[in-house]
């Protein structure tokens, strides 16, 4: 039975800014641009916002910094930071606050200038003390460990991993906002420079700038705004470890816990899902999450993604914006799962628009496979 919170809140404003490269702007300036884009999208004023939810890579007190920069005095705020999955958790937290009457218009936002500020694919989440002697280059060392174990245990190959990157590029080639576009073959991915065996640069997400923001209100107000509302259906989070060496099984993520609870809360079956937005920081992520969310058996993810199954024209639409691998990845990617889901459900996705886009599954990941948050958004037709 679906949870009582299902369909009680909706996204009525969505905005992005600085996707790819945005030289000359700070992370906070890009965040501010995306907030104003979301306000314009919703036909709202900044003074209408009375709750702020934020996580950043550059501010210890994100909601305080964001509110000050925007000139807001929110009556409710939350700065939960569990890495890239924070924003899927913020969907749940904002919905709870709205339904409890603690606020009337909730802003969720993120911004980063990681690329133009000279950032590289190195996590700010430092390795734990017991890992330091091995000189890991996190996060990639951790994901390479998980990949190696999956290959050893289940026979997954680099060719299978490459097919994930190729599928993402296929979607990106239909997205004018995607940073990496152009031809990409399995052979191209396999030929790229090795970074942390068995992961090459082709298996790694982009390092870009970018910001995104969305605004939620209670469902009874949702139709008062100019754009098609996108309803919150449910969400659940899970975390089993912080450091990769404490992960109970390198081939099983906590998505196997968050997923079933989110499905139950949303009252959704896998066959109902039209779009999967999976946090693809590395090619192995997509494979692990397809397994742990129940779209294929454990160990079969590599074979599942072959032959264009998750590419344009395939049987399962996964990461239709091009994902973190080919669209955008500014440090934390979770807000962009929301942005693409909103675009698809509103039928604003242009060339990549799915024929049916009523239910989107968003799965966020944080740290070194450390935090997992599964969320569902839907159209009015499924509320």
C-alpha cells in the first residue's frame, strides 16, 4: 500500500545554469543563476521561498551560505549532506516539511564550478585512516575495487562496462545541453587511458561546472503555476558504510535496501517505471544499481546492458540526458537526476523525449558507494 505522503507535493519550478563550462563564475553564483531560473520557470519571486535544502562541496554550512547569498530568511532549512545522493533525500525531507505545514515553498539547490576552478576527479571525502597507507586516489580507487570484484565474481568484462558509456553517449547526442557529444564506440572506450585498473577515462564521469534548483509546493497548489507539476511519489535512503574497506560486499550496494522501500512507498512496480535516472559516476554504478534495484539478477548487470538495451531505442530508458558519463557531473550529480526526470515527465526533453514518461525512478549515490537514495517522481496521471 502506498504511503500517505505519495502525491502530496510537487515540483513546480526547475532551473539549471552553467552546464559544462562556465568560466568566471563561482559555485555560489552558478547556484544563484539556477535558483532564478527555477523561480522564472515557476512564475515565483524569491520572497515566496520559505524553506531551503542544500548540500555543496565548498561550504561547511550550505543552507546558511545559500540563504545569505540569496537574501533569504527561511523558516525551515536542512543541509543534509550524504554526497551526490543528498538531493534525492532532500525531496523526501522537503515533502515532509511541506506536508507538516512547516513551510509553503521549498527550494532544493546545488552549484559547482569544479571544472573551471581546476578541479579533478578526486573526492573531497578523504580516505579513512586505515586506507591512507595504500595511497588510494578516491573515489576512483574505491570504484575500481568494486569493479574488479564484480568481474572476478560474475564474469563481467570491460566490454560490458564500455557498453554503459556508449549508451550514455547515445542519449547525450540527442541532448544539446550535454557536455560530451559525438561518436563513441565500445572500441573507443576500451582504448582510452587506464586510470585505476580496470577503469579507464572512458569509465569515469565528466568533471564539469553546473548548477540546478527545483521548487516544491503542496499538491493542492501545484496547478496554480504555469508549468506541468511533477509529483513526488516516494523515496528511501540507506547507508551501510562510509569507507570502502567497510563495505560488507563490494558487489552489493545499499540500493538493495533503499530500492524496495521506495517502491513500496510510491506504490510502484518495476514494470510501471518509464525512466531510470541512475547516478553513473562510473560505468560500474549503472550495472550495480540495475541489479540492486531489481531490474536484473545479481551478477547479470553486465550482460543486461549489452546490445543497446539501455541505449536510445533499447527496451529500458536509462540516463536519457547522457548521465554523469556524458552530460554533466559537477562534483555532486543528484540534482541533475531530478532535472532530467522533470523534463521527461513534462514532455520538454526534445529529441530524446520518451513516448511514455509518467513515472521516473531516480537513484542517487554518495561517497564511495556509501549512501544510496531511491526516489520516484510522476505525472498527474499516476497520482
